[in-house]
């Protein structure tokens, strides 16, 4: 609890179904020619070679909750009615961050500049979905620890910029997680770089709580 963890050299299963869905293909609904599939599969494997997954996470007790505010034991507070509703009944939160690294973003930009748009689009889809899969991995990591105490995380997560949980809160999460240590930067508009970097919040549910 309150111990900041960093995750490096992580291997997560390639979320191919999600990648194809992001590319506009629907299983059983969209026809894809063998030659197209072969090209996409090649680009997926190629994209993975440019991705370096890193993440961070921390579990923090919630000290107080109001209809529009969550106060952490560290004294930091988040103002958001939607986040407060999302975390209703939770005694703790888990803050997490993940990145695919800068190299994949550089390659996507290079491909776009060379008008190699198919490869750029597939690379973009792979990077987006695998970072999301890394957040799933981090949640699974915490769930394994929590299960010993008959607790678990909320099934979904919440991110800054969603509903009234303003994007400026991403700076707070960034600082708590010390994301600069895994190569992530944040600008004055609270946007993370490299582009394929994300933060999220999940709640810890104790036995007897239902969400």
C-alpha cells in the first residue's frame, strides 16, 4: 500500500481481436482477403519489434469521499462527481500508467511522412491496443495481490479527461506515479508523450461491497 511499483520488460499477449476491431474489421461480419490478412499480420509482428512496454502503479487509501470529491490519504484530492460515483464504496484506489515507448511513435510518424499509410495505421492500432492490454495486465497484477484479502479492483477503469474528471488531473497522476522515470513526459496542456502513453484509475472493492 502506498508503494510505487514500476513494471519493465513486460510481455502481454498480443490483442489481435482488438487490433482488427480498431482497424474496422468485425469477426463474422467483415470479409478480409487472405492477402490483406497476411499483410496485416506481418505489420503487427513488425510493430511489436518497435514497442517497449513499461508501466507504473500505486495503491492508495481513500481518506474521504463526497458526492463531487475524492480525498486520498496523501492529502491529494480529485474533484469529479463521475469519479466519486465510480469509486462509491471503495476504500482505496489504484493509479496506473503505461507506455509503448517512443520508438513506435517515431516509426508511425516516419511512415506517415513517407505516405506508407497502411503500415502507419496498423502500427497505430497495435500500439494503442497493446498499451490498453498493459493496463489490463497491471490490473491483473493488483487483483492477484488483493485476492488474498478477498478484495478486487473495479472491472473497469476511469481516466482523466472523461466526463467531469478534467484532463488537468492527469498531471497529478503523472507526478504521483513519477512517470518521467519510465520515459513519459507531460506538456502544459496535460497531454502525455510519447503519444501511446496512458493513465487510469481503478477502485479497490472489499468483500461485501458491490460495484
